[in-house]
């Protein structure tokens, strides 16, 4: 019964198919030709589409194409990335050759909109930023991907944690979206949800600094080889990122890696050698007997005077010894790309070996990648990407510490320069009488190492399921995994000064962390044309899984020179944590494009996650957008405006996204406690909330894109208003109930900002070309609702500066103690703060601006320069607090106001004991990147190397060579607590940041 | 076409299978849940909760010893890494004990964590069938005893601010009761504990306790009841209930002739346990150390054995300069042999002193002098030869308490001077640190915030 029904259906289908074919087989003409670029060279891979249909083809390696037309009066549309598209009416010709002109603007580039579709930039309704490989790494060699975004994105506030090798940069897109999370964007690499977590190393416990936020561990995004990146798309806010649902509150960064192209196999070899030097050194104050008498307690003075006299004028500049070193940098890369019409491949290998300016620190990365695209049939394409990475970083001992003296900067703040801490001839280090540890010994003997092995594997499948003249149904499938295994090793040997003073000298923590991210997604995309209206519908589902398991073991009381955990007196399991999260989502989206004049999109995503209280409840995130290309309308085209404006595009977009609660927010556990050899279960002090909801953000974005004089000048202006609600706040319970906090969805935040981008090709002549772009952006954050009484939290309390959580203020507002009256005895405003502190500053900047220049002169020379100006934004400078405490501030002994009291005791307002002393303006102007390259002329190359070498480029570049700032710390960009949304900008003896200088050689065969 | 079909069908099947869209509500992979002990808890679970209570019971120790000791100028906690341990705690340069004062919240919060733990134990044991009635009484009595001890710590820190006693409902804690009322409530809890221990049967405590109890003779229910009475004696003295104090002393583990060191202890050990927080390696070249306040050394009677036993003289002092004022400590704590040594939280010596004080207040002079002499003899400074007026005896007792109970996890000096209204510059030496003498700590900002929040929610 079943079989016969089946066969009759099959017969019917066959018959219908044949009829369709017969109908269609009426008017068939074959058209062919060549697609060339302006200089006569063929363009492989150019798209040739019959306008208003889905019939199309792609030009071959030699630029030729062949297409079968089924209608009369067809118009062919020719397009290729980097060129302006062209429409040609076929008429009666059977050969249509076409020459495409280069596109100086980026309007032809293709940008991702939905999870499975893309759109031309000229039709885009959102302010999506794209950074090409040239912009990203074309100027200089930047160590990690996150560091390469500086100055290239409007609307982002970036802050590096410090200069330790292996990166660690906080990227906040359009302000902050969470008060408890880190507000870091989602990273997607070739469709794989990449791991950008910071894995615990335990250094903060060995040095006594505190909890894991002060580990100063590197961020796993530093594993990625930035030279593999083809382009980066940044979806800055919910209006663009809504389709990513629950993880997209802080934006999405979509990275696409390089792929092969059809044609001759190209081999590219590059070698960079460089050096890094510290950005700024301050020098230390000199001492005199008078200063010793002023600074030290009476009981201490005799010893200090004795030491000073014994030194006999000799001084040791510890700042220079530790930080003032030149570190060698090396970067070697080999890339092979090639293929034919069916298969394309890109293989790359890279070796990065960069030492740090502090002895025995550095960063090494080995990366191997193979990207393969293969056409299984004409309708099915499979892309596979495999990446193996091994990174080894040694980050040293800097930052905060408590009692152990194991932080170089913290330690040397207290050591006067007349005391010798270096080892004697027998190799023994003297005890440091000024602090708990000898910093020279820590640098020479301590180890802080992280070794990571990582595999990222991506699969992308595109299959055309149904094709007709006007419609195309395809299936887009994506899957992948990101496996990271990291081993951390923090070690202080037993013969160090502080260790000898402990009951169990010698401290080692070995950690193993494993992260596995997997994703699987499938979508159906249906593209159909009705006259001039092009519609794209898509629907799909995605399932994500994130797993992180970690185990750290600690051993103290170590046998001489041993690092094995079993060679210790006190062995403990320092930390073990399992974490597993699953998200499931479904989405639909409808795009409508009327003749490239009006483009509208609407969509919804539904999401659920095991992190949310009710794991099986779907949350809906809608989105909608509208863009109008006024310049394409006839009434503009035929007016006088068309001679000036090539693009006038007002646009509006709205979208909602969510941020998920952290793992464990739903649990109220009994934690373990060991006492007297027995195991205890103690009630948690942080209750969970089994009904916790995700944090939701809704963003409304207005913009206007203008292109003038054939897109020679481009202006993009955007205004956005991002409102987040249900922000998770840890409600502080009465401390008397024995439970400190319970998470609640009480707060609401608002981010409003403006992004402006003005780019122009200022000069375009044969021997001189200059294009320039200015970006300007600002963001204002406001806590619109807190739901609980105002409080201070973060950093080290009101006496040193902390952050205010109060309605009507930005949560990045820094408050602290301060004299109630100023120098003229005028009472100072309380600024309506209700937590008993004064407003001292704000960590968010007033605005930021960047200026990028690309100059090409004498045909073969390229000069690039990128400036970045951050105005406003305050730091809590506790490094100066340490220096003053130790008498080593460069100006400690000076007396600026000539009142007999040294500067080191007279910071801020009288009586000089408030937090106002440490809150300092971190405005800076920085030359981020500058480079000069020479490309050897092809004619000379051909002559010398007999056509074997196709390109040779040499040059010099530098990163952060110049900084102008009034800030009195090593770098106005700093964060001792790592990636933080709110409590950023706290400066405690960080690893100083560097200037990097490189010489480059690129050879292509 | 075949390939496409199979791919299509395969993916469609995958998507449409129920598993793709279903999520399981996760269980905590790292810990048992609090909910698992609220009903029908097993013996093992309650054992773990009781051990947890012992653990929480000692968490107050470092901050209370260091802070209350600093307030009474028994000691300084010199810390070169963070000067706020000096500047804020000593009230230098006009600083006050504000609700945001540095590092004092632990002295308020840790006891309440222990109280929450005790409430959880009592709750668990009352809602399960795996214990006999006697066993339930013993466990509940023990928990209430430790609970009262912890409440008293908060009461001594907050003093006239008053404290919350009813904290059962996490979102609706009870009001702040004034000092006298709080102490009465603490007495009630202690007496309930005493009654329950009395109805707890005989023999050993039904669950395992650490050597802090069992190794010091407090493994039996009867001995734990004596411990309860000892705490009651301390409380009675604060309530100025002198006869009550004597009665409690007599029902406690007081021994007229036995060791002054006898008493229950907090135990410490190597990880996963915690190290003794008051242990510092003798004479180590460090920049952070608990040091004996110089006035304690200066005021001592020559030959006092307590000074020789408890204080260790360093070769080089530890000195720290904060806010321009240098502080140096030549002597450090000598009481603990290793970082795994236990710390007694109530000793017989204090019971002798309570007996002395209560007798003196009740004008029972011979008994008071006998008790004072017991202490003085043990300290090797000879019998008391001063006046025997109540005033003089109290002076002498306060002096002896200063050395007998130096650096105990209670901050006795501060509490004692304050209850006799002697917390002033005559009795507390602030000449070296030029700080302020704080009478009490402020009610924490978190409490103030909570009360404000309750108004608006």
C-alpha cells in the first residue's frame, strides 16, 4: 500500500518536473564573455547575475564566464568585492565583455545580517563596522586580536589590563550592558562560538592579592593568530545583534578567516623582527640625609642613615632594572593559498616569539591553519576550517599583592635607591628590609606560566535545495567546536625571603582548565523576486553548548627546588569547578529589498538557556530595521543633488538582546568546609535565585550615511539609545541574616551615544594618494533604576576610591572620601550622593576620536598613521599611593607650594588624607600605529628573479610610539581587576605597557 | 539530488527530534543544595552541618582579635601592604568609626554566618526522623550555645547601637533591640541551650566533634553544658548580674586548683583546613605583623610570667609609617608553637577572674582576694597587698585581666574598660599612634541600606 502511493507521487513529481523544464526550455540563449579590471587583468570569482532572477554564475580563474538566459531583454549585473558593480543590457549580443572599476568606498562589500544571510553595505540599515585584514594588521604586527581594534571602531571603549605579554583587553561596545557581568562581546570565528574566557591561574592567592579577578591571567582571545583574519564585522548593539539572542547584549564580533581563491597557487612568506621598550618610566626620587630624617620614624632613622652613608653615593635604579629593558620580538608567517573552480584552500603557519620587558616574561604562539572550500556538486559547497594553536605565556609578578611582596611594582615602591638588593657573588639574595620580599629574587626565580593547546574546527555547508528562475531555497548549516586545554603554573621557591618566613616555605599551584564550546545551527533561506522586489526569508535553529572544567592544586612547604605537588608538606586541592551550559534558539527573519531603494528587515529570535531560572522558557527578541537609499531614487538621480551625493541613506533600526546570568546564579549550595580532619557543609553566603531572568536590552538606532562625489567622501552618523532592563543586581541583604546577597533582576541601565565617521580620499593622483578617516564617538551611561538603596562597591573602599551605584548616576562614577572644604574654605558640593562619599570622577571617557591616514606616494611607498585621542575618563591611581607611602615618588621630596611639607605628603586637598588624591584624569593622545612600506616594483622583480617572485614588500612600523598624557602612572590604560564593566581603571603597580618597533619583510611567490 | 535529499532529511530529523529543543534544568555539579537538608536529612548530612557550624564558629577570630585588640590598644596590626589597618582602625587624623570603616564588617558578618549555620542545624535536626529526641536536644543545645557566643560578639562590637536577634526570615529580619534587651535575649538563648543539653542524655555528644572540643575534655554532653554555663558567666558579668555570674561559674568547668589553660578551643590544621591566623613566624623579616602594644610592655609588673610566656622579643622591630605617623612593634605573639596550633576561646583563667570580679562586686572580699591571688601566684608576681575597697579590687582585677586575657579572641581589654566607663586616654595609651579611642563600631552601611530598602519595597 505504502509503496504504490510513494511511486505514484514520484511519477507525478517527475511529470511535473518535465513539464516545468519543457515550459522553460522555450527561449534559451547562451551568453559568454570575460570580466576584467581596469588594468586589463582578469577578475576570477566575479558574480554574474541576471537581474531580477536567481540565475547566475561566477567567472572562472581566467575571468571568463558563461550563462544561459531564458528570457529576452535580460540585464546582467556584474559584481566583485573591491569593485563597483556594473549593469549591462544584453540586447542581441552573444558576447558581453565587461571592465569593472575599483571601488574606493566599501559599499559593495557584503555584511552579515541574519545568521545565514548577508547584505551589501550600501543597503545596510545598521551601523555595522567592518575591519578588513589590511586595517587590522596591515600597518604593524600586533600581538593579539583584541589589541588590534584600537582606534578602528567607533562606539567602543577599550582598556588594556596592563602590558603583560599575552594580551587582555576589555572591549565595551556602546557602553556597559550589565552590572555584574564583564560586558565583553561574543566572538564568533567562522561560525564557531569562540572561547574568550580568562582562566584562573591562582597567582592572586600565591601573592595574596585576593580573588581570581586579580590573577592578571591572559584572555583566550590572545590565542588567535591575527594574521589569519580576512575581516572582522562588529555588531555593536542589540539593533544589529538581535538575531544572536541571549548572548549578544554586549555586541558580537564576527571574525572570518582567509580562504583560498581559484587560480595560481600563491605562497606568501613574511618575517618581522622588532623590539619593545617601555612606554614611560618615571625614575625614582633620590635621597638625602634630610629626606631620611623627614620620612622615617625616629626609631628607624639611625639604621637608614647608616645604610645611606654605606652606599657612599651609589644608587640602584630598580625601575630601570626591572622595566627599562629592550625585548626582542619576532614573527614568522607562511601562507599558501590556491585552488581551482571546485576546491580552494588556504594553509597558514605562524610563529610568534615575543619577549617581555620584564626579565623572564614573554609570549610565544604557534599556529597552524587549514581552510578548505570544496564544491561537492554545483549546488553543495562545504567549507571546513581547522586551526591548531599552542600559546605559552609568562606574565611575571606584578599588580596587587598582600604581605607576600610578590609584585615587582608594589615592592620597589618601598625600596630607597641607596640599598642594594642584588645577589652577591655566591648567588645569595639579601633580605629586603623595606618590604616582605626581594623583588630581584622573585623575578629571577619565580614562575608564572600558562601553556595552552587549542583546536578550533568549523564546518559550513551550503546546499541549494530548490532553484527556479525567480526563487532559490537553500540550506545553510554550520557546526563547530572550540577545544582549549590550558595548564597554568605559578611557583615561588622555598628559599625566597617571604617564603622562609612562612610556616611552609615554597608555594606552587598547578592548574588545568578545559573549555569545550560546540555549536550546531541550521537555517533555510528562501530568496525570491517579485518584479523589482527581492525578498529573503530565513528560519532556523541553533544549539550551543559550553563546558568548562577546572582543577587547581596547591602545594606548600616544598622540598628544595622541587615543583612537583607531591614534594610538599601541605598539599591541597585549591579549586575544582565543573560548569556546563546549553542554549537553544530558533529564529525567523524577513528581508525585503525594493530595487535597492528601500530595504526593510524584521525578525524574531527565541532563546532559552540552562543559565536562566526556568530553563525551558523561550524568551523572544524581536528586531526591525529600515534603510532608504534616497540617491537611488529617480527624483534624486535626475536632480542637481546627484552630482554631489552618490549616497543618501537615512536608516533606523531596533533590536533586543539579552545577557545571561553567570553560571551558578540559580543554585543555593552548601559549600564545603574542612576543620579538624572532618568535612563540614556550610550554608552559602551568596544565595541563588531559581527564578532569575536574563538581562534584556533594547536599542533604537538612527543613522544617516552620506556619500559625496562618487563616494570619495563618506560620512556615517549614528545615534543610539540602548536601554537595558532586568539588570541583575545582587541585592545586599541585611548582614544579620547570615546570607549576604541574593541575585535579583532589579536594575535598569541606559546607554546613549553618538558615532560619527568621516572618510575621504583627499588626494587621488597617480603618484600620490591620500585617504583619511576620522572617527568620533561618545557614550553616556546612566543607572536609571537601581531598585535597592544606593551603595558603593568595587576597588578598595571609600578611603581609596570606589564606585557608586545610585539612581541618576553612571555606575562608573568614582566616589570616595574628600575634605568637605576646598583650599579657600568653600564647602564642596555633595553632588546628591547618598552613600556618604563624594563624587571624584568617572571612569568612562567624555568622548574618543581616532584619525587614520593611508598615504601612497611614488607608486611604491605606503605610509600609514593612526592617532587615538581619549578625552576624559578617570583612573584610581594607587601606584602613586604606593610610591608616596614608600618615599619613592619621583617628586616626593619636592615642595611645589613651598610650605615646608614635601609633595609626597601633600597630595590633593588639605588635610591630604582623602581619596581625592588618587582619582586622576586619564586623558591621552596616542599615536597608535605608524608604518612606512616599500613595495618593490613588479618590473624590477621580474628582471631580478626571473618571474618567480611576484611581490616583495619591506618596511618599518611601530605601535604606540608616542603618548601624550598628564596621567602620573605607567599607562592611562590599566585595570588591576582584569576585564570589568564597572570597576575598571584601577591602577596598582601594573606591568608597564610597551612601544613596539618592527622591521618587516614580505615575499610572495 | 540524492546527496541533497539525504543531507536535508538528516538535518531535518536532527532538528525535529525532541532532544534538540529540550533543555534539562541543571543541578549544581559542584555542591549539594541547601534545600536537600531542610527535610528528612540523614545522619551524615546533619553531621556535616554540625562540622560546618564548628567551621563557621571560628571565622570571626582574626578580625575580632585584631580589631577589638586594636581598639583597646592591646596590640597593633601593622600592615605595610595596606595602611588602612592602622589609619582607619586607630582613628588617626580625625577618622571616625563610620558605617564604611575599613575592614570591620567581618566582625559583624562572620558571627551572623555562624548564627545562620546554627539555625540551619536546628532546623534540619528538628525536621528529620533519624535522631532520637535526646540526640535532637543535645544537637540543638550545642548549636544554641555557639549561637549565643556569636551573638555576644556582635553585641560587644555594636554596643549601644543594639543588634538584631530574630534573623530567621532572610527577607524579614527582626528589629534592632537595645543593648540591655539584646543581652537578655542572648541569655534566653543560652538558657534554652542549657536546658536542652540537660535533656540531651548522657555520654558523648551524638555526633563527631573536632579535637578543639574532644581533645580538651569537652566531648561529653555534660562538659558541653559546663561550657554553656561558662559563656553564661561571661554574659552575666556584662549584665552586671553578679550573683548570676557566681552561679554560672559554679556550674561551669571552673576549677579552683586545675590548670588555668583548660577550656574548649578552635582547632586549625593544614589545608584543606585553615591555618592558625594568629601565628606568625618568630623574628621573621616581614612587613606585616600583629605586634604587642608598647604600653602593655611598659605597664607590666617586673617578672610577670605571662609577659615572658606570651610575648616574644624580636631582634629588629617591625615598623610601618601611616599618615606620617611611624608605628613600631618590638614584641610579637609567642603563644602558638606552629601554624596548626589550636586557639582556646574560653579558659579557666577567665572563670577565676569572673569569680574574683563577682565576689568583689558582692563585697565578698576574702573570696575575691583569693581568686586574685590565684592569678598572681601563677604569674609569679606575689600576693595582692593593696587596698581591699571595692574600687581598688576592681582596679586590680582589670589590671590582671589585661595580662591574663591579652589578645584572646574577644578583645577583653576594650570591653572591660568600656563596661567600667574607663575608655579614656588615662587608661588607653594613644600617645604613640595619636589616634581616637572608639567606644563602639557603627552600624554597617549594609544594615542602613536594608532598612531604607524595606521602606520602599
